[in-house]
């Protein structure tokens, strides 16, 4: 009679088998991590694109509404003006923080309102409108005044801390943004309809607060209130102005040449440097959140310029062009008031 079977001895994993299993697990985890990182990167890019697109839609829609409702009369008043400010001193009373740097380059580094001779790229890719972009202001009628009363409106890019006043010891992050200032119809009536009048200037670099009606004052044409913020992370804003020839073709009157940095139109202007435009091409360059954070770190001195980039100005524009999108719209400008 046979006795009970002897138990089968247990066989453990050898060290080699364990190493192979661990290696395979690490390889699979590495592949999965790469897939997740790629997916997160694409998701971030998609979110940044959607955010930029939404901001551009808002900006261009408001510009279209305001410009299509523009009004003027046949007189010597300046009913529309645009200036390309390309130096720091010109921004003394615009609520700009001009330090610390390196900030947006002043002078020729940021002033290229027309394509370079022989340049084959689409003009949108290479246009630059000065240190502060185009400072555009004009008289319009819009829903904020019930649709019938004239108001002065101003668009401009401003560099300042996200909260508080634009002073160098303000610890808040510093960003570029587009501001839209609308003067109340009452203020516009009392100050007049010449957008170059001294009443629309500012004698202080401190912007008015966001919690009062100060954001609709005449001085906000030059120095926008915190409440006038339209879109964040806008690093450039510009425009071309046109009139129609007898055959209906568009003739650009601003900029007329690469050195043309202003157009002050009067209601009775007859020459190209003072005529009221009939059509505007508007351009806006917007960064995503990640790109804007990189630019803020660059300007705050938390990054080191790469060895392959020769100057801070070149570095600034390299970061911007790698992380931004340019948007464009052609807009018909409103007609002369009866």
C-alpha cells in the first residue's frame, strides 16, 4: 500500500527573473508616463489656443462694434488718432511700469509697422507696433451710452502689475494687457470731441481704481483705469488705416512708410496724413498663460538668457513669438455724422 504523495517543492523567482520583471515594469511605466505627458502637453496647448482665441474674439468684436459706430463732422477737430509709442519717456503718464527689465524692447527692436523690403512672410508674422503698440482713440456711439450719444474710446497696451499701482517695489506679477477706456457721454460732451485735447491727457502715472466711476473719466484715454482691462497677455496691438480710391480699391494712408508713427485725422482733412480713414485693419498679438508666465519670469530676472541668443531684446521677442498668436480683422469705419 502506497503512502501519501510527497509535497511538490515550491520554486521561487530567481534574481534574474525578478530583474527582468522589474525592467519590463519600468519600461511600461516609462512609456505610459511619456504618453500621459504628451497628452497633458497637447491638452495644455489646446487650452492655451482656446483661451487666446476667446480673448481675440472679444477684442476684435469690440473693435468692430466701436469702429463701425465711429462718427465725425467736417471740422478741424481730431476725431481719430493713432500713435506708435516706441520709447519709455513717451509712456510717462500711461500707467506703465517701465522697470524692472529686460522688458519689451524700445526703439527699432519693436517698431516694424510694415513688412521689410523683399520679405516674403505674411505681414502678420513680422509686424511690430512699438513699445506700447498702437494707441488708438476715436469718437464713437455704442451701447454703453444707449447707442446714440457720442463717447471717446481708447485702446492701448499697458505693462503693469496685475494688482496695485505700477511702481517698482510692487511684488505682484507684471503682465502686458490691452485696455479699452470709454469716456462717459457726459464727460465727452463737457470735454469736447477732439481726441487730442488736453482734457484727455493725464498728469499722473497712477491709474484710477476699479471700484469707482473713475474708470470713465477723460484722463483714462491716456491712463486707463484698472477697471478698463479688456484682455490679458496682449503684447502688441496695431492697425493699418485705409481710404477708398475712385475705383473702390483700398489705399493705405497709415502707416505710409516704415517711419510713419502717427495719424491724427480731422473731420475736414483732405491730405493722406490727416484724412479720416474708411477701413481699418487691426492686429492683436496674444500669449497663452504658460508663455506669459515665462515672459514674466524673464523680465523678473529669474531666467538666464540662452547662450545662442545674443541680446535681451532678441530673447524677449524669441519668447513672445514662440508663445503667441497674431489675430487680424478688416473693419469698415463709421460714416460722417449728418
